C-alpha cells in the first residue's frame, strides 16, 4: 500500500469548505440508495468519489454514505460480472456475509421480519425456540467467558450469574430448545 498523501491544515479546511454540509433532515441520502442500485463497474468510482468528497457528513449521513457505497459495489458486480444476475437467495447470502464480516459477528444469528406477523404461516418464526446447535453454542461461549479471568472480572455480577446459569444448563429468557 502506498503512503497516504499528507495535506496541510489549510488544504483540509479548503476541501471541507467546498463540500455541501448536510444532515439527515436535508433528505439527500434517500436518492443515494436509488442511484446506488444503478451503478456499474464504470460508474462506481465516481459514485463513491461523490459520496466521499462532495458532502460534509455528520454522524448519521456518513452511515448512509457507507451503506450506499456498499450497495453500489454490490450492484456494479451484479450488473457487470460474468456471474451477475444475483438471485434473491444469493442476495440473502451476500447480506449475511456482509453482516457477519462487517460487524465481526461470530455466533448464530436470526433476522426477525416483524411484518411477517401479519401472516399466520410465519407463526413458527416467532416461537421462543432455539435449535440445539444454538443452545450448544451459547453454553460453550458462556463457559469460555467464565474461564477468562480478565473478562469475567470486568463483567458485573448479574452478567456472570447469567453466564453461569447458561453454563449450568438453564435456557435463558423463556426460550425452549427445539429442533426446527
């Protein structure tokens, strides 16, 4: 990797003054998501440059810019790669890979789509059940956390007691272990 170009304080101030200062209330970001889905390999660099350099982001708008850039990258590959034309199933796989790798999630995850509560055929998805593999994961992790002296010493007593309860075989929060 090359060295990052060092810019003077004056250059940084000038660059910042040329950017449009925005907040979420300005409503600029919804269009980014629309535009993101239109990106190709050829248009992607300019789209990302626009998000990076044309706006003075705040705490919220930078999140939208990062999300739009990620969607733009996915869209460009979907449009231009030989294996493009991503199916709904593949898009779901991409979402889980992004979620796990961006957030560095290591355990089993579940996405709850509350709009499915409107349809009786989705009742099983809202049952307070976890599969045996998730229960085994929770018990293993609780035991690991309790065995780490530094980690356990920083946890408040209620958390340590909760870990111990799981390690001892008590399923938390009213859940039941059940094969799905």
